[in-house]
C-alpha cells in the first residue's frame, strides 16, 4: 500500500471513528428510531467517501449534517411514497392485490420514477406531470402555466429525453 493510500485510509478511519456515533445519535433524534438512523449514518459516510476528498472537509460535523439532511429528506419522501402505495393497495379487493414480490418490484419502480422526476427542473416536472398524469393537452398546459406552446413542447422534449437518459 502506498503512502497516499495509507494517508487516505487514516483520514477515512479518523472521520468515521470521530463522528459516526455522533451522527447516528443526531439521526436517531430526527427519525425516532435507531435502525433507520444506523442505515442513514452509513449511507452518509458512503456518499461522502464516494464523492469527496476527505482532506478538504474543514468542518466535518457541519458537512456530515448537510449530507445527512439530504438523505433524511429522501428517506421521508420514500416513506411517503411507500405509504401512499400501500394505502392504495389496501383498497383493492384481495384477488387483485399483487404478491409480495410484485409489491417489491412496484415499489422499486416507483422509487426510480420519483428519483427521475426529482432530477428534473421544477417547471419541466410540472409540465410533464400535467401532461402524463393529469392528461392535459399541451395548449391547456400552456394556459395553466402562463407560457407559450413552444415552451411547453420544449419542456416536454426535455422531460422525455431525461426519461430516456435516466433509463439507460
């Protein structure tokens, strides 16, 4: 192992050992349970390690908190999406209810769609949802969002291209 790799491993180890317990406790207070807090603490460190030069972090707890807050928001969104899906399932007659495996696949697909939509700019996402979910025609969308028809078409093109790129 090179000196650079040793130094990096030491930085990672130090960051983790000095702040993991604190972060997990902070997350436990936010989420109300230790199990999800442990998962999100681990996800926070994984996210940092895969995308950041550890030596550049000057305020580790502030940085960890910022990353963890984003993950908590995603976690709450995921929980809300799962609750909405399970509530909709509860309304189905028993023979129409999907199997456990089908439910898992559907939930994973819903999470992927949610992440894809979340990555769109807000105006583009709104236009896309008005078209695809509400069933509005482009002219109706243009009136509703007070934009030109060409803008609506451009937003839809952007959304479709994003969907195709996200799927690949």
